[in-house]
C-alpha cells in the first residue's frame, strides 16, 4: 500500500503547492482519494506535478463537510464523475445534491465499511464535528488517516482499533490541536503513543506546538509530512 499527501498546509517537496486543507491518495488494488482540500485547481496541479492522473481515482472519501476538506470535490467531479463518493449520513442536502448533479454517486458510510480492498472507514464518529477516518491495512501493520480528528484523535484511534480488532501503529493527517492547551496536547499525544502508535506524521491542523512535542515524543519515528510525502507500508 502507498499513501501520498496531495494537499496540506506544508510542502514536503519544494516544487509542490501548500495551502490550508488536506487530501491524500491511497493506492492499493484501487485508488482512493481521501478529502479534496479547499481548491480543486490546486489539488489537480499537485497531482500533475506528481505525475498522477485524476481519472485513475475510483473512490473518494470525505472526512467531514468543512471547506478545507470538501472544497475541491465539485472540481474533481466535473472532470471525473465516474467516482463513488463516500460521505457521512449527516452531510447536508446541498452536498448530496451537488454530488448527484455532477453525475456521481454517493454512499453514506457505516462503521467498518470496506471502501476498497484493505481500506476501511471508521464510519461517522460523534464529536463537536462528526467525522470519519480511514484505516488502511498494509503488509505488516495498520495505518490511520485522519482529516482533522474533530471528535478527538484518541477517540478516532480507539474506534478504528475496535473495527480491525488490532493495534494501529501508524498515523498521518490532522490532529486539530492548533488551538489546544499545552496540557491537552501532551495528554493527547501521550495517549496515542500508549495506545500503540509507533510512528506518526501529523500535519494540517495539528499546530506547531503539537508538531514540536510529537517530534520530541516519537524521536526518529516522527515523520515530517507535507505535500508530496509518500508512505509505503
């Protein structure tokens, strides 16, 4: 399995374009796009620079209905309406209507639903903002991909672990700790480590304080992320 960051607040490769938002491509037996960032043209530009074809994507998963995660969806569907879009049951009627009007089909996710071979959704996790994350099974371990983790990163991880009935060792994506107190940041990151996360690549809305502490806590198993960063596992 391979996961590549396509849209993020940070750029891992200098020739790629950073912007507030998140998107990544999961490549296994099928290509699954997780979130679309805010800008469709910017998402497509980064894909072009990475030599990726948007028409090769068969499935799109939207973590939650915030502009920096769903903003590029309409642009994508205008060019690739053959994809299936996996959304939360709580998404607005406007979002569902736009997907239909673009000629695409949407599926309302359920807990543990298999999106593609070895790719699962947590389903809708309750929180201040309802959200879903992806669980990806690699050759040796599981990866959790979070958009923002609004319900709480620990809650998202515990939900994901219960679905696969196994420990999840890797995490990439947003932790939504940029407005959190130092105490909350420390508690969250220590809990993730205690629950089995052995390698972490936080980005997007995690916040600089969380990035710094994660680097301290995980040491050489902290991975600097950003647009263009790929993970093979």
